C-alpha cells in the first residue's frame, strides 16, 4: 500500500557517549528529544569526486562517491526541568556542542563552553519505521528569547553516516520536557548591560527595554577524514548575537553610541522565567556592541544592536544557566 509512512512520525533520541563513536544506545524511555517545528534530516550528505575524463563527446562527468555524512537540524523549547538544580532535558545536547554541565543541587545547572575533550552523543533518528544512527555526533546551536515567542535553541548535528535499518519507532517518554513560558514583560526581566554574574543571578548594570535577543554559538563543525580515521569534530567557536529592538531614550542612544565607537566590552545578560525550576539565564561577560540599526517598530524609533562575544578569561563566551 502506498503512502504508509508519515512525515510527522519522527522520533529523536540522544544520549551522551562514554567513548566517542561507540553507540550509547539511547532509549525512548530515558533519552527522548521533543523537537518543535520542522526537523530537517540529511541522511546522505555525500562528497562527490569528479573524474573529469575526456570521452570525445558531451555529457555529465562521471564521479566517485567520497565520504558520506549525516546531518540533522531541529529546535527545542528552552525551558528548565521544573526542579531547580536538576538538569533540563536538553542538557545532553548542549554537552555535545562543546559545553560542560555543572550541577549545584537544589539551586542551578550551569552550562559553560569547553575547548578540550568535548562530549558527543549517539543520536537516533526514527523516520516512521527506518532508524538512522548518528554515532559520535557533535553540534552547534543558535538561540533566541524574543518577545511574544517561545524561547528556543536551534541545533545542527553532524556525524559520519551509518546505514539505516528498518525497525519500528521507539516510544518516546516526554515528561522531562516542560511547557515553556512566552517571552514577555511578565515572564522576562529586562536585558542588562554591564552587570555581573554570580551564583545564578545578574547584579548591577543598566536595564534596557528590548525585544529580547538572539545569538549564535558559532561552533565550527569539521569533517575530518584520513586513511584509517573519520570523525566529525568541533575545531573553533565564535559567539555572536543581536539585541533586538532596543527602545532607547535619546541619552541612552548617545551613551550606547560612545560604547560602540569606543570598542568597549560590555557584559550582556537576560533572565527569563519567574518560577524556580523554570528560569533560564543567558550571560555574555564580554560582549562588544558592533553598531546601531534603526528599526521602525510601528512608528516608534528602536534599534537592533549586533554584538560579538569573545571570551573574557577563557571558555566563558556564553553561560547558560537553568535555575
């Protein structure tokens, strides 16, 4: 019978590997991912090596199939576990994007970047009866906390391709994924420039009315292949972002212009959520504001402010905290 397999019958699982590339065997009961929106999966991302032979007539050149990779893109809601000090369901994904997880029981879970010995995940992609395994998968991500939207992280994962098998979908248990709160004036604190981070809070600095922020952790995903070895790995990081629709007074805009043209580093922080276990904090300790782009917000003068976020002391470009 035709048309049996359905596009929405997709299940994603991810589990941290003990040894990179060794199947960690994620299960639907313990390791299910709850993607939102479109899931884009490329099971055969093949490199083709043309032969460029001269055959005495026109026609497409012959080519040999080189290394084959798999890639998946999906988003998840940026929400806590429901219990302060308990890792959120997306924690394993961040660890596979070269982030370390530090748990302070009963208080918070902090994610900070690392430059050595990053972890990887075994990612299972069930496509309505076909299982694709991505072993040794590493990734990068973008994120956004924008007004009147659900806060989200958007992931891209890469791994050497593995031949699929025909097998029934795993049954996902999704209770670890909690319902998020919209970003708005009730649920989200004003963005802070020039503040300090300590023990799960941003102190000091200047608060601004904004439309939120978006960012890109900028991991460089490299496809490594030599005779006897093949691997996907993270080889660099370049965190950037944009503060959206800042509603600045005239004095604030002049002061911000001075910061930008003076090249002064300025921490950037925002906290979303009001209830313990459902709060998320984003903190860039060394943001460098790059410009002012006027935005007509229904007749009101606002500005988008792009920024880059180099590390301050090393491996601290962006701190993500679940509180």
